[in-house]
C-alpha cells in the first residue's frame, strides 16, 4: 500500500503560463524555493530544489505542453521518505478558471512527515496562486511557517 498527497486549486491564468511556471527553474524559484536549479523543460532533466544546505533532486518524467508535468524524486541526497515518490501537476480548464491537480504519490508510510508535507504543499500551492494572480509568490525561505517556531 502507498499513500499520497492530493490538492486541487483554481487559478486565473492561462494553462500555458501555468505550465511554464511548473517547468522553468527561474519560475519555480518564485513560488517553491528561491534556490532552484537544473533543467525542468526536458524529459530526463534533473531539477534541484535547495532548502539551505539540503537539496531534493527530481528527474523530469513526463511533460505534456499546457497539460501535465511529472517528476520522480531521486535516491541521492534529499529526504529519505521522498525517495522514489512522484509529483504530478495536471492542468485543465473549466471555462471559468485554470485548474491544477497536484499529487505527491508513492509514499511508503503514513507518517507525521507526510502530514507536514501535505500542509507545506498547500502553502506552496497558495504561493503559486499568488505568483500567477498577483505577480509575487512566497518561496522558501520566506514561505508561510506552519510550525510555532
């Protein structure tokens, strides 16, 4: 059995612009973590997301222009619980808004860290919404804190 995080959010933005923001490292750095490196525009590319001294790497697995982005967390470095998990961004419209379904799948256990990551993903997706609709996201290290300290 595996576990997953799911979120859905509506945005006032063209699907193509949202897709670009999910594949271009410079744009990813404007809503997830400000230290983002690598190649997100080609299948097989490696993206590095740095949080201080810690780096999580992903291999780009699937790209469908304006519709789908899928990454797989690599085994090297990163958070042990993330190794082998997949992140999927599915994009579509309903004539009113662009919708994004986010899925972080293939977690081996339901842990406190999974719950923490679910909450953090929600805050980062709101950061993405702010970037798309207001022109300014809240990437780490300036993201919304979910812990007391």
